[in-house]
C-alpha cells in the first residue's frame, strides 16, 4: 500500500471498504477478547499492590483515565475528515467519567466512586461491545478504534481499582446520590445540545439525550417508546442499571464473604 493508503487506514474515514469495521466481525471479536483479558488481568494485578504503593498506582490510573479523553479527540480533529472540537466536549457519559473518576479516586469521594462503579463501568463495557455508528466508517485497524477500546478499558479498571485494593466498597447508601449525578449530567448535556443544534446543522447528542445513538442498544428504547418518552425512559434505565450493579455487588460480596475495607489510603 502507498503511504496515503496507510494514512487513511490508520486515521481517516477514507479507508478501503474491505478494511472497515463491522459489528461482530473477527476484528471486533478479537478486540472484545483483548479488552476482557486486559481488564481482568489488570484488576487481578491491582489486588497484589502493597498498601505503601497504592497511592502511586491510584495517581497513575487517575491521570491515565483523564489523559485518554484528550488524546483521541485531538487525533480525530487533526486528521479525521469532518471532525470538530465541538463534537468532543466532555459531556458524554464516558468522557465526563474521564473527569469524575480521577476526582473520585484522588479525593476518595464516595459519591463519585459509587457513580463510577454503578454507571460509568457498565457504560464503558457497553461502549466496547457496541461502539456505535461512527466506527462503521473507520478501519478495524484505525488508531481511533484502538484508542476507543483503551479509553474504555481504563475506566473499567479504575472503577474496580479501589475494590481490588481493598480500601473501598460500593454502598447502597450512596445510590440516590449516584442517580442524582447522572440526572445532573443529563441536565447539563440537554441545553448544550440545544445550543449547539441552534448554532450548527449537525447539532450534537451529548449523553444521548436528544435521540438514540445508531448502532447502540439505545435504539431499542427509541423504537419501543418513541421520541416523546425516550428521555424519561433513558433516566429510568440508567437508574435501573445502577441498581443492578449495586445488587450484583451485594450478591458477590455475600457469596464471597467479602470483609470490611482495609484502612483507607488518605485522599491526595
């Protein structure tokens, strides 16, 4: 291939048709397996971190999660056809989590740690399994697709890190507050979408509150409940997902006889 072909393959939406990403193809399945193994091995490794090194690991994780939000949009806006900075504000669930998770880790904030576990973690898993419509226009070998997976594996590991290290446990006590964080983020994203929609023909769909993103599970809710009921249903689904995550943790903790947390590492 020519240098231009390699550039298109790695960075742009001009890649050859036979290299394009397709949901469920071999490249997607390989990424899913790699993501699963990487997440499991990383969390297992965190269980082995001695207490005197946990603060250093937490700082590294926090800054890695934050940095991975910056790098992919920078590359897309520099190289990818038609990308704009206005499309990459930290107002999606996963990009906002790239700010909230580091704060939760560094400050040992109970609400943000529970939010990271209850909603950010399953959202990151869903983003890896169902990356959305935009990847259908990119190569399976695209740098953007690679960073998309890295950028969602890191929040999964970071959300589970405090549990693996033994200094934090999810708690139903913070469930109302975690739902509140999600509602606040939706409340911020909604007027921003309307403002951008009034300014540009393409508009935006931060937090997916304007319409179901094509190529994701949200399309199911849009088809079942229609546009008028989509947003209220989205809020209910998010609350149910968080409840399910807390329920799963309660069951796992009971079955595994998980004991109390160790001495918490002081906030940094």
